[in-house]
C-alpha cells in the first residue's frame, strides 16, 4: 500500500492515555508555518478553539472544505503526544450525535473503567463531568462537528483541558449560540434551545483556516515535484489556479507525479477540463477538474480499470474511514472485479492494489495501522463521485456495499471479527476497538442509507438495516436505538404495509426497548435474531430468518 504518515500516536510506553482513532497525517501533508495557526503553542488549558472554513472564494466554497482543518488537528494531536503536554488524548468523530456519544463513552471507560455496564449516554455524561473536574491535563479533538445540537448536554470544558473542534459550520453559528441567554452553572449544555448556555462565558476562539498562501503553495508544489527540473515550470501559476487549496494541490501534484507530467502541461489540461465539468453543489469547477484528472490517472495504473469501481464503492460509505475488511469482503471483491468472488488471497491483493492506486492519485488516504478507519476520502471527492455515478449503476453498488457491510459485521454475541484491513490489522477483540469498529460500520450504513435511492427497501428491507439497529442496542445507545427503530417502523409500514414481516419485526424491536432511563432492564437481543447470522427473507410460507453463515467474510 502507499505509505502514509500513519497515525501511530497509540504506540506503547508513552505514558499518555489515548482514546479514539486518530487519522494519519496525509502523505502530502505540508506544515503551514505562515497561513496555519500554531495550535500546539497557542492553545491554553481551559480554551476551546474552533477551526472553520476560511474566506470563501470561487475555488473554495465553504461547503466544499478542503482547506486542511482536520490535518491541522492531526498535527496538533501529534504535538500533544510527542511533547507529553497532556496525560489524556481523545479523538472523537462528530459526524453525528451517535458518533459523539460513542466516542465520549469510550473515553469515559478509558479514564475510568469502573462502570463497564452503564449505558452509552450515561457514560458520555460521566466523561463530560470528568473533564470538568479532573486536574490531569487533557486534550480533546472533536472532528467534523456536523451540528451544534449533536453536543446537547455534552459540551466539553474544563480548566485542565484543551478542546479543538473542526467543523464546516460558519462562525455565526457559534456567535448566534453564544448570544442566546446567560451561561448556566456547572456543565455546559448545547442544543437548539440551549446553545447560549453552553457557549456563553466559555473561553472560545474561532479560527478561520484558509488555503495556502502564494509562497506556501509554491513551496508545496515544488517539494512534491522532483522528477525533472522543467516539471516545476509554472508552479506558482498552478497554485494560483487552485487558490492554494490543499485538497486540489494534493490531487494535482499526485497526478503529475504518477504521470511524470509538468505544471505547464497539467495547467493546460486543467483549463480544458474546467470548462466541461457539470456543476456539483458545494464543489468548485477547479476541484471537480482535479478530481476528474486524478480519477483518470488512478484508473490507468495497473491493475488497470479497477480504480473506478473501488472509488465508487468507497464513496457510498463513510468518508471518515471505511474498515479495510469491508473493502476486501466477498461482496466488495466481487463488485470491484466484476465477477463473483470468495475474497481469496488473489482477489484481496487485487483490491488492495486498486486502493493503493487511489491513494497514489491523491483520492484517498490509507491508514495502514487502523483496521477501523483504514481508507478515508474527502467529503468533496465523495460528493463528486456520487454525482457522476450513472443512475443505472446505482443499484449494483448499493447492494454490493450493503452486502459487504453485513458480511463484515461481527456476530451478534459481540465476538470479535478478524479485521484484516490493509493486511496489518488484528482482530477487534478489545472492547474499545470493538466499539470503534461497530461505530465505523454504523457510520458506513448511515451514509449508505442517505444515498441508496430507496434500493435498500426493494423488494423489502435489506438485512443490513436490521443489523444496524441491533448494533445500537448491543452498544447500549438507547436514544439512538429508539429513534432508529421508530424510523424503521415508519418506513416499513409506509412502504410495505403494517402487516409485512419487516414492519412486525421493527415494531417488536422497538417494543423490547425500555423507556428512557430504563436501561437497567435492558437485555441483549437474542443471538438468533441477529441478521449477521440470520438473514431476513420472504417466502410463501412466512417471513423467517435464514442462516447465512457461509456468507460471512473469513479472513
């Protein structure tokens, strides 16, 4: 695989407790001494810093991102780790409230494992309370905060800690929240009716992150192109063409390096391509063009022709990271190869080579030490791939992605699944890693549901939908489980009718859940009802779960 600057902050013997999966520094990462904030030296204990999109330009609309906020957060995390500036380091993916609660609950058991049987919401609240009262120095990164309401009643703060948030939310979202009402005493909370009480009075600093300046862009391009001297001619002009956007520059230089192409030649191709790119909401024509050129480059690398189906499959899943085992499952190997596959060694090697080509072209980042978030993709690349995917091809990739997730999901009894990922992963046996792995699978399922075009409900609910709900129950995410099963009941009733077996099972799962606060009466769902072991299908004799053990992905 392409060697990335792997997220090895979890190396043993450091004396620093780590919770969460820290993404790697990208192979194309460039230290920003001029345009980037020096977070490691400027952040003070008790302070919260929010990294937002810098000034919007034609090439860098706020919705697109790509200015390097997450990479700055990764750099900050490495600095905290390497200097031993903190005793506890936490990284939380905040793409949804469920992800936040899972990350906080895991952190609670990292700092205090004395209450292993409590529900996730209770553990998350305990962690926030711990942050507020501990004297041990800590740092918390909340990456890609989607909504302020996702931190309702969980807004972290404490005199001993530093909180770093990356988000696409605008500065005025935080300003408006701070203007609402007086600060409350004790733990801050945030939500539609209480953002003000969460933020007002906090030591909070909003930092816009722009693209690279002219000098940095020039240094970046020249440092990445070293095949021959003339390759760098018009490097400054290329940086201006792309407005110093790190995402676009990384893709452009990766394609030029792979093709041994010069800046002058690439700029001519870029100018021609920009004029023919159909619009994609939230993405600039320049970024769409660099993505298109990079995709063509990856497609031509051996094994030729496999990069596109690999990219499409990954784009249907969570861009924060897809477990390697999902992309090397039988369903994934079969989709990428264009034929049935048992995910044998040869097919898995072929898929890894295709992923490697995507990384070489700057389209994905590989974390070779993480079986949980192995392959990551920028959200704008994901949006572009989906937008350009022909409608006729959607059904095949949606079903392949759903089957791949189901084949990879651990058994319903919580037994660890051997996650090979990129060949270096180990079984997700430890409770913390198991929780992260399940959350990654749920995140991928949620992403797939947003773009499936209703295909996961044709002709009836795909078993993956039931497996995701059971995972919420098994993870003791009570609020999320209740919300999920209510949604399943409503959708199955609307599409299939109240008497359909899917609707009956969904109602049964909902009725089994205790009322809010009643998790002491919670019981693990029976193994026989786990769609990871029993597949739900219809026949004339009735709706039953049919054993599918032969479809499990065995590494």
